[in-house]
C-alpha cells in the first residue's frame, strides 16, 4: 500500500508517494501561474491554477511511478494558508483568491476588533490582513455584489479537496488561520462569523488533519490508475504539515525554519495565545494538540537583499563572514525589510544598519544580517516563553540551515541545542502523506509522525553567551527608538 501527499503552494504543486514505512517512492511537481498584484499590497491567484498544477503533478507521477500510484490508499493535503476562495451557487468561483500576503484589509482588521472586543480571546490571534476573515470584510465593503453571492468560503487546499472528493471540508490547523475558529474549542465561532456577516452554512465541515474527509472521486482514480478506494485526509496548513513532515507533534517539539521568511514553531498540549506579542496560536493537525508560531518576514530574504546590493553571491558572503567571525560585531541589523509580524505586528517597520564604520565590509555586514535574523528568532522565543510555552527540542530546516555559522548563532542566542536532520525532504508533502496514511489505516499519528535521523547537533557557544545578551539588548532598544524617529 502507498500514500500520496499533495502540497499546494502559490508557485506550484508538489506530490510525494511514500510506503507504509514512510519511505519516499517517487515525487513530481508542476508550476502554477504566479499570483498577480492588481494594486500595491494586493496579491491574488486563480484557484483553477492550483487544480491544473495538481492534475499535472499527479499525471507526472503516474508516468514515472504507475505501479506505486496504483496502490494508493490514502491521500493527504497541505496548502498555503489564509487564502479567501469565494464560491457561489454550484461551487462557481466568484473572484480570484485573495492570498495570505495580501495587505488590503488593514482597516477592516481594526473595525473587526472594535466590533468584537473578545475577538483575540476567542481566536487566539490578532486580526491581521493576512487572515481570511478580514479579506471577507473587505469584499463586503468594496465588492458587495460579490459578497451577496457567497455560498461557501474555502481555503486553497479545501478547494482542491472539493475537486478531488466533492466535499466541503477543512482541517483544524488551516481553519485556525481564518480568524473564524474558536481555537480552544476546535469549532467554528458563531460570534466571529457574525462579525463578517457569515454563519456556519458558509463554512466547510471540520475534521482533524489525521481523520478521513472523503474519498477520491471514481473518475480521478480511473485517470491515475488507482485500483481501490483512496481516502483523503483532513491534511494541514503548510506550517503544521511541515511539522508533521519533521515529526514535531509532541509538546515542546518544534523547528526553526530559515527560509525566505522565518518561523519558530512549537507544539503545545494546550491552547496558549499571546496576542499582545503577535504570536500565532493555532490548532495542530493532530487531535488534542495545538501549536504556536513566531513569524519573521525576512530571514534568508535579508541575505538575498544584501547579495543583490553587494553583487556577491550568498555563498561568498556567508563564507567570508564565517572566516572572519570571532564574536558579535559592531554593526547591528534590524531585518524588517518587509515589516514584521512577531513581536511587533508592524507592516510599516523598516530595516536598518547601525554601528557602521570604515571597517564595515561585506563580510561584517553579512554577519550583522545573520545576527539580526538570529535576534528576531530570539524575540520569538522570548514571547513564546511569555505565553508559558516550553521548547524542549528544535530541528533546523530551510535553506539557511546550510550555514554552520548561522545555526551556531541561533543555538547560542536561544541557549539550546539545534538538531540538523540528515539530508532528505521533510516538508509539507511528506507531512501530508503521513496524514493520509493515518486517515486510511486508522493509525495512531504518534507512531507514524516521527522525527528523522539527525546528522549533527549544534550546541550553544557558552563563551559568547554574555556578549550576545549584551548585543541583543542593544538590538531590542533600536526598534522603538527608530520607530519614534520615523513617526
């Protein structure tokens, strides 16, 4: 028996086949038409593009692994969160999906919080333009003719599920990012829905990520040569799916993701919000489990930016910084090139260098960029601790995890070991496939969703702890001072 994971991204769809032991058997991907930006700060995509890419990716997998695909018993879905896919009568798409990185609904966020003072307590999150509900509030105000036709609001992966199974269903982890879910109760909130003029009839049915949500349509099973019934699992939002791929589902387990953006993710046994510091508190894809995230918007993207303006490749910059590193530098970098989520919730924040001198060369600036991103992760850890969260074990994922120096900085500043997995794919497609296995076989997620073999463990450098604490204090003092000067 085999199990299929489908990871739906804005740039394309990746599919992965695993066996009953979790071993990868084959994979394929297909690009999607890139999102469009009709106005500054807007980001939209045609839902049909996700479906076209899904069909193309699985068709490729059939061509490369027909025997393995024929044995699929379970399918799991992962997808980019928060997107507002509006369906009317007979499931017609009413307008392009408003994506997670669309910022048009800032005013509606303030209006929603004013209309329902308990919004943060129920949802566990601040009303941010990235969430789904404020997007609907914007449509209600600016596109009333579209709003009047809304029969269902689906998230991106739920739309793909609809076409796979014919069912309107969403999992808890993705639903938690709508701002309509009572995250503690793992159920839709009538109060939150009412703020945007909607009710439960507009929402998909809720299931846990490891539970069945429907079966693959017969015509699709025939297209791909799948012999028996294929159960489709609830699946997970992209970060929760990545956690299932890396095996971070037990309380205190988490990961630090050094990608374009940065995430400090930790699993919880309870609902622990900290909205004042812009911590995301969501349901996990596993029953009776929650998770928190501190999110920074420019992690490796800060190094990408420095690479562009210096004309040097990232590998060259990282190598030079590592070769000259002796401890915290004089230069300090605030990595707020795209604003910041945790802990500031300030889309207008901007990056800066301070402490520049005639000695400030590309290697020193690279070190400052790495340290600035590291301090942003330290900010995330601090506010997670403020919410009563315990972090016992962290794995490192993402492209930035290839830098030994960067991981050493993070381990030292978080004062905890960072484990680096052996080479392999531990992303959303694997997490989705594991959830598909659980749903099809009724398997216990804790036996299926395990951590991978570890290649190396990076320990904190205790000799630098005091110096980095001093530098972090200076870093924290800069943000309010610079924001005051900018206002």
